[in-house]
C-alpha cells in the first residue's frame, strides 16, 4: 500500500534517522522502520530531492508500506519498501492546522507522570499502553544545550515543568526560544546511560514545528 505521509519528525537515531508522521488519507500515526538493528532508516533516504537537506516537518513523502512491525513499546511501526521512499513536496502549516489540532491529545499517557523515562517492565503488563507518538501545541518553549553538549527542550505541560532530550537536530543555535509550536513526542528505544546497566525508554521530543 502506497501512502502520502505528512512528516512530523525526522530525528537523529543511532545508525541513521527516524521518521514519523501522519497518513494523510487516514490521520493514522506511522513510523516507517527498516530491518536494521533498531529500525533506523539510512540517512541518505531521508533527504529532499536536492539531496542537500534533510526532510523537515510538514514535508510530504510517499512510500510503500509492508507489514506492521509492532514492538512492545511502539505500536505505530511499519516496515516499508526502502526504494519507494520519495520526497513529494513541502507543504504549508496552515493547510494542516485542523488535522494537527485534532491529533493533539489532552494528556498523552506517557506525560501523565513527571518521570522522564518508562521502565521496560511496564510493557510486560497485558494492559500496557503502547502508543509511543503524540502531538502537543505549546507556548513558551526553550531549546538549550547542556554542559555536556546534548540538546534539551523545556516547556510546561499538565502543570509539570519538562526538560526532555531533543532528537530533532535542525536548530543549530545554542539557545532558541520558541513562543508557539507543535511538538512531536516519542517514547524511545531502550537505552542505558553510560555507567548504568539499567535499560530505560526515554521520553523524547522528535520534531518541533514553530507556529509564527
């Protein structure tokens, strides 16, 4: 099945890139994945036609989906024909405001509690929620760099002050203040921080769409 995907995230991932977005025909969340180690997409596939720049949120791409590749922690994964992925066009935010706002949840399940991670044991429960993508419309966001060089984004949601890792690597400035934006959140792959043996799923911001 060939679909048109509205890209909402193109983020760095170990070994390649991670795309996520909405099937424009159904509004369904789709995360295209490959047979690579953690489903990463080769970087050379996630570029615009000029091959000089990476796909950005609000770009529309076409791709042929194969079978669903559901993971314990990610319900939206689909294998796809890698040679089918192609850039269609860049679209305008105003064309998609209704569908984007319709996807903004009141409170995504993984932001109900203030912890920045999800324990792998959570997914062993029979009633575990495996939705791993969410969209929020927020104000007063700040992108900044930590002392050890990683990127974070700060915002307030559900009366909680969040500071989450940001895997959208488009913003080069050391500090960026964004008055109003949509953000695409994701629950990441299991990861153990250096010096730790504990695998955890980190809550990430995978795409930022400023609203002017």
